[in-house]
C-alpha cells in the first residue's frame, strides 16, 4: 500500500480523467504508472541497442536482406 499526496488541481484532473475512462482514480494511477514504467524500460532497451549499434558491436542489414532471410526460414 502506498499513499500519494497531490495538489487540488491535479486531483481534479485525475477525477475528471477517471470519470472519462470509467475507472477509479486509484486504478487510473496504477495504469498510468505501469505504462510510464514500461515506457522507461523500453527507452532504456532502445538506448542500449543504439549504443551497441553505434559501437560497431552489432551489424545491420537492409529490409530487403531481412525479407530474404525470413523467406528462407519459411521454406
């Protein structure tokens, strides 16, 4: 269990949005926080992949080459 203190304006916006979304304010906060944390994890993974790519650790192929490899696997 966790307690969150927010200002009146933010609380009002939260209530409005929770009514629009037909969920409780608590559920809306859970959903928003979960989405935000997933986005942070995705961004960190993308940053790591870009770092590997720019360091030369990873090779790239064209979309056409990727399609050819995929077709070869299917046959």
